[in-house]
C-alpha cells in the first residue's frame, strides 16, 4: 500500500554525478531517428555488415551444446577460449601475448571506465589527442583528471608534444588508426617514436584500436602493443567487425594492471555476459573474420569515396577535410568565422545532421570543425546531404 503525505525527497548527488553531462552525439542521434533526416552524425557501423544468420546459428549452437554453462555466472576475466583466440591474433612481430593478459569488457567504453578508475586520481595528468574520442573524454572525466591536450597534424599525434608536456602524466590516450573523430592515421615512424617517448617518461600508452581492421588499402600498420608490451595497454572491440549490440570489448595489459582492472570490474558487473562471449567465439573460431572483414572494408571504402567526391563537388573553396585510408569518419575544417555549433542547428532544420567538433576537445576547441560519418548513408543520400550542407556553408562565406 502506498503511503501518503510523506515529505518530498530532495536528492543530493555526489560531486562526481553533478559534473556528468549527456553525450552531444547521443542527443543528436535522438533527432536523427526521424526518417527524413540524412544523418552523417552517428559513429554507427552499417547494419548491412552484421552477420545476423551466423550470429543466430552461434547462439543456437551454444545454447544447444553448452546451455547451462553459458547461462551461468562466468569468470571476471572472461571466457578462456575467446581470450586465447585474441592472444594468438595479437602475438606478432616476435611478441607473445598470453590469455591472462586479457580482460573481456562490456564494450570498449567499460574498458575506458575501468582504466580511468585504476589509473587516475583527481588532478592526475591525462594526455589526450586534440581532438580526441568523446567517449574517452567522458569516461575519464568522471575521475576528474587534469586533461592535457597534445597536438596532431596530418600524420597523427606529434610525439614531440608528448615529450614537452608528458612529465608526470598517468596515461596517454591515443587512437592510432583512422582516428575518431579525424580519420587520421599515426605514421609508422611516429608509432616507434611515441613508444620510445612514453617509455622514457614512464607514461602508460593506451592504444585504442576499434577501427584498425577497417583499412581500405594494404594491411594494418604494426601495433604499438607489439613494440613494448610492458608499457602499452591495448584496447580492441568486436563492435566494428561483428556488431556493436553484443557489447564486447577487451583490454590487453601487463599482468599487474590486468589483475587490478579485474578487481575493478568485479565491483562493477562481476563479469561480461558468458553467453555472448561463447557465441562470439563460436562465430570467429574457424576464421570467419578473415572472410568477413574484407567485405566491410570494401563497403566502407566505396562509401568514403562517394563522400569525398561529394565534398569536392559541393563544398565551397576555403573548406578543407581529411582523406582517411580507413575507418568511418571525415573531419572538416571550415573558415575560422563559421561556428559549427550554430551551423548544426541550421543544418538539422534542413534535415541534415552532423556532429560539431567542439565536444571532441579537452582543451580550447576549434569551433570551426565538424565530423562526418559516411558508412550508414546510401550514395544517393550522401550526395543529397552534402549538397544541402555545402549550400548552407556557402551562405556563410
């Protein structure tokens, strides 16, 4: 029975909770659910790449053959055969990765949160690219670090900027392959230099690599993990090569750190879903990814070419953009006087959505930037949306 005439509850939130903010991308995505909106906003994989029937068969097989164990609590560090598979795939260039160095997580976002929890105190210095992945900035900001932005150019993060600013930093967060939001790739020379710089300064290097397999030309570059497995933390995900709905990622780290992450995860969710891990292993154990990933690359490469062509045709002079070799994003820089936040409001009114660049900066933002994603939009809609956006930008010139 409900009690009446009780005093109204006055909620008192923690200082940590008070500083939480909604993701701008998530707020924009609410608007893009309208069918008339052409959305270049979401960092969502194309649903055309989801192996639905293979996933269904895998879940059926696991439940039929190992249902009781799949539906039981599992170990915090994850399903051993899947961790062994990941370890074998990462053991390259003379480096051996072991399964006990791997912690399975409920998506990469949980990995970022756990790393922030175990490596950052309030006021700790955290080095991040400028611009950087918004989800990482959100995850780390809960622990109230001092963000220090390190510079980038067309070859990615600049190691000398790390050397100049890195003393005393608790971590350096880096997306070396087809970075979100810029689409840039860290050059091979800079990877080597960056690993040496971080090792010399004693800075843990966090190599976040959700897009590395999605290269359009040639083979993926060497992982920094393999250059220094004792100083590099590697993050991977099945979201971009299978499906994001399974929420399955992993962290590879030296054992001392892996055990501490495991303890933090025990306090968070005990373990990542055993059924999901077993089904994913069932899908990939016989080499499916080697067959599947090239089809994703081909589709995304074609979509990227369409958008680059549309940008060349419809964007006015004075606007520049990156030309990615893989991944899902193009970064656009407008003339200095154009505020992309204001532009986004006008663009949505014309049923075209993009993400302004401002939320991707930990420090002073470049307000004349924007991120475009091309993988979920048909070629015809890409041309239509970019033409509308180009006319709107031209009206501001």
